[in-house]
């Protein structure tokens, strides 16, 4: 795999099976993303965006593909343990639903990926809490925060381990326009400051302004 590429996917197919009915969702899709690129994927509901992101995030295996290269590694044929290692060490995720743990503090939610990796936490977490504008909220529980603040926690958690690749699936889908703008600025800042590679799915036209590249998806393929 070319070293400059963070994602090198070729001939990607995915089908879902409902009983005896097979629903083809991705039809031989190709995607190359350079290291440091900020790519936005847009497309109508049901066209396969989340399916693609889940495959890129190694959360599920495709039905078939020629190549699924992620962070310099060909992932086809890897063991489940190797996929998990790659996912923990190289990938960060932000979802439309923030998926925070409700019973632990903001600080502990953010530090979670580091604890899973058994990495040191404290300094880094404090710095990040300030960077995402949550100084003063570190010891609160997610339920005590606004939805916009909860998504900032989720973003901090996604990037705390400095993942090579950040994958975001409609991160502003549950937010009003003010909070959406704040989240966009946060992601753009991470991209600028750290050269963070980002692949983001969105319906929000406003979010596409700062992207390096916008891809449009229709019925399981990219279109011009
Ligand atoms: N886990 C699943 N099991 C079966 N069908 C699914 C599953 N996830 C998605 N689908 C179907 O695959 C198609 C694409 O879904 P999805 O990837 O979620 O699209 P998008 O994110 O673009 O809205 C839809 O028709 C959806 O119903
Ligand atoms: Mg989706």
C-alpha cells in the first residue's frame, strides 16, 4: 500500500441478507484518502454511507473487496484480534448519537480509550478538555451537559489517543446550527493543528466548506 494513503479501498462490495433476500448496498466502490486529508461524504439516506464508514472503521467486514487498506495496513484477511488492535491504535470514531457512558465523568469518558490501551492519561486529557471548551465540566456526568457539549466530549474521546484516522458519522445530526458550527470549528482546528485525517459523513452543507474534498454517494457508489 502506498505510504501516503490513509485509506486505499478498491472493489468494495457489501450485501445485507434479510432472510432469503439479499440486498446489495455497496457495489464495487473505490476510495483513496491521503494522509492529512479532510474528506466529506454526502448522499441521500440509505445510500450506504454508514455501511462504508463501519467497514473503514473495521467494525464489520465487507462481503467482498479487492483491497481494504487502512493506515498503511491491508486489512482483508486479518484476524479479529489484529483488526481490534488496529481499530484501538489507529482509529477514532464520532457518532450521531454520542455513545457516552452516563455514569462516569466527562474526564473519565474522554480518558477511556487511553485506559483500554493502558496508556498514560492525565496531562493530555486536561489539555484536551480545555481545547474543546469544556474546562469546568470535567467532573460532571454527560447527562448534566447540553447536547452540543456532549458531542464535544465524544470528539475529545475520539481524538485523545491521537488516532491516525478520525471517522465521523453525521456528528452534527442531533445538533442545532449554533452547536453544529462549533463542532465544525473543532474538527477543522484538529485537522489544521495536527494534520488529523478526517472522513466525515454529513447532510449539512455548511460543514462542507472547509473540507479538502467532497464526495457524493448514490446507491452504493461515488458519483461525480
Ligand atoms: N445492519 C443492517 N442489516 C441489514 N440491513 C442494513 C443494515 N444496516 C443498513 N442496512 C440497509 O443498508 C442500506 C444502506 O444503509 P446505510 O449504510 O445505513 O445508509 P446511510 O448511512 O447512507 O443512510 C439501507 O437500505 C439499510 O436499510
Ligand atoms: Mg447513516
